[in-house]
C-alpha cells in the first residue's frame, strides 16, 4: 500500500520536472518546444484581438464567436489555417441557419429546437470534407439556440462575428512568426543512421561472443524499430511541404536551410530494409527448424569487424545530417570508415567462394545485404565498388550471386 502511495507521489514530480525541462528548452534555444510556445501565444493573441474588435469596438451581440473562431484557426501551418477557415465558415453557416430554422419550427422552445437541430448537425459534421471542423456546426447551433436569437438579422451577426474571427486568426498565423517546419525532417534523418549504427555496434559486440536465439531476436526487434522512424520521416516531409504552401512570410522567416532531398529518405528506407533482412537471417540461422545453418565462427569474427566499420560510417553520416556537424573532418571520417568496410567486405567475399555446406546460404545472404548497405553509403571517387571492379579484372573471386543466395534463403 505504501509503495503505491509513494509511486503515486513520484508521478506528479516526474510530470512537473518534464514540464520544467520543456519550459527551459523553449526559453533557451529554437526547437519544437519554442515553436509550440510561439503558436500558443499566437492563439491567445488572435483571440484577444478578435474579441477587442467584435466585442469591445463593434459591440457585436454574440462577440464570443469571433475569438472562438480565431483561436481555432491559428493552426500548425498557414495552409491548414486557410483550409480550416473555409471549412469552419461553411459549417458555422449551416449550423446557424439550421438552428434558426429549428427555433422557428419549435416556436422558440430551446429543448424542441435542440431535438430538431442537433441530430442533423451531428450527422452533417461527420462529412469528410469538413474534416475536424465538422463538430463546430453543432456547437454553433447550441450558441444560437441557448442565446435565443434566431431572426435573419441575428443570423447575419453570427456570420459577421465568425468572419471577423477567421480573418484575424488566419492573418495572425500567416504574418506573425508563420510556422515553417524544416527541422523535423533533418532530425528524423539523423535518427536513422544513429539508430542503425547502434544496432550494428550491438551486433558486432555480441557476434564475437556466445550468442543465440535471444540475442538474435533482440537484433530483429531493434531493426523493426527503424520502421516507425521511417513513418515519422514521411510525416515530417508532409509537414514541411505543407508549411511552405501559401506562406506569404516564407522569405521573412526562415528557420534554417531546406532539409535534405527526398532521395535521402529512399536511401535510408533501403538501408533499414537490408538491416531487417540481416537480423532475420541471423535469427533464422540459429533456429533448429530452419534450412539455414549458423555461419562459421571464423566468418562471424570477420563479419563482426565489418559490422563495426559499417556502424562507424553510419554514425558519421548521422553527424553529417546535423548542420553544425557537416564539416570536412566528419566527411573524411565517414569516407574512411566506408573504405575500411569495403576492404573487409572484399576479403569476406573472396573467402566466400571457398565456403561449402549448409552455412554457406546464411553467409551469402549476409554478404549480399551488407554489400547493398555499403553501396548506399557515400564514398569519394575511386574507392568502394570501383576498387572492387578492378579487383575482379585482376582475377579475384566475384561477390556471392544475389539470385543464388535468394534461392537458398527461400
């Protein structure tokens, strides 16, 4: 009992500490925390301005509609503000008109008008073209019905108040620190090589020891965790593209250079897939019911070294995705690690031609997928695969055939 009470006290302390960290991050430097703070302050400012115009200056009868609309339309992007504004105006017009008609049919009865208006408007709000703004039709009807104003002129006031709020909300979002989402793409692209490097280092360390099914399944699990990052990267791309659409202040407020091109997404998507196949092959090789056999200890020792060098190349590339880390020294570190990995791969591929027995299929699969990863990593001219081609002309053994390995792996 006392342990539960103590745990219950720890939870709010952790939450307060997390909130404190977020506030410090927002105040110290630019980032997602500061972006959220700016958007929140813009929402508050837009609502106050809308109330000042509609309620204080114009003395609108239901001035609440203006700040309520302005608050909702300071969205994550200018494009979404415009789209949501049009949706909300349409929904509010429908809600106000139908609520006024319901009040007339119910002869001014609040309960009767609700019974007529709300079921229809709740259903209309599910129309997909209205998106998340559909619910405002029913809430507008509630305002009109409970306020008791349903004449034609009063419905016109509701439209005016809504338009005031929409114009102020969209204007504030478009011209006061307009949201531009550029950092998140770069952050997700950093996570992919960093987590890939961690996985390869983990594999390298355990391949040199006595590993089995538990370790191999852990590698597979870590490889699967790359897939959510790829999905978050795709979402970040969408936010970036959307934040630049219809953004009139893009040239006035840049939060950094454009993110890396979309070809980087496809490249790391492929690397993540190859890592998934590698971990699946290792897991299958220790499964007693599989046709794959465990690679030889000598091969695993060399492959562990290859995985470590590949991890170093991935880690350096994670630094390259950071604007501050994209320096000649980091590029040289990445190229050097990739060249070392290619040399180790070439030695393993040469030795593979002498392998026989049931373990050859697993070793060939590992080599094929690793070659694909290395081919995806940037290298200076005159190294890597080009060196491999010169080696083949000197009579060296070729790489393991992809089709043959694929057949062996099922």
